[in-house]
């Protein structure tokens, strides 16, 4: 169980280090509208992550019998590991393109902020593929798989929620501290972490 927790912790931290549109919009909303409004936007993102996570887990767990087949497991490890490596390489290739938005964000209500966060996160194909990849990498046929899956995915979501709250609260300080070179470094570190994780998964392939 401790190993499952640390796996979730590592993936949660990796997910939080990814810099994308959601990160910049949340920071901008916090600065322009205040901390409370940024939390409504972040709550929409969390709801989207939870929905995509549940859909991914249900989809992958429904084919657990196939996953028990050694030949299929090798294909699975190759695919999942390859996707993590691809995510990492994509992060390294686009680290120089990290941009901050300078356009003011205007929403009429907290409800619109919530649904904006939900939609921005949900329509990002990377988000869906990432959750599917995480679910495919989890062994649902193991003993106490339900408890372990709750611990694993719950840890990832808890880390995400906690860091997003911190980002919204410290938005102004982060804006002053995080220069372009720092954002690029975060992208590089995240990319390398994903590549390493993918290589470890691919190494599971049995001959």
C-alpha cells in the first residue's frame, strides 16, 4: 500500500508541474478577480479530472480479463510506456513555447467560471489520454484492487487540488517569481520525469 501511495504521489506531483492553459488562466483569474473566484475555476478543473478519471478507470477495469493475458500485458506496457515517453518528449519540444496570456478574462458569475474550468480541461485531448494512460498502467486484477485504486487515484487528485489551491492563493507571488526560464525548466523536468516513467514501464515487458 505504501508503494501505491508513493506511485500516486509521484504522478500527482508530475501532473501538477505540467504548465498549460489551465495553469495560466487560473493564475490570471486569481490576480484579476481574486482568490475565491480562482477557486471556482479550479473546482471546474477538479470536477473534469474526477469525471475523466472515473470514465478511464471504468473503461480499463472492464477489460481486466484481457490484461491478465501475458501477451496482451506486453502490448499494454509497450503502449502505456510509449505514451508516457511521447508526453515527455512533447513537453521537451514545446518548453520554449510557454506563453502567458495578457488578455483580460471576463466572466459574469462564479458558475460560468466553474463551467469554464470544466470545459477547458475536458476538451484538452492530452488530459483524457493522460488519465487513460494512468488507468491502463494500474493493475486492477491485483488483491484489494479497489482499495489500492482509491488510494492511488485519490492521492493524485489530492495533490492536484492542494497545489491548485496554493497556486491560486500565491498567484501574485508566482507571477513575480516564475520567469520564462523557470517555466521552461519546469517543462524540462516534467518531460524527463515522464520519459523515465515510460522507460520503467516498457522495461516490464517480458520476453
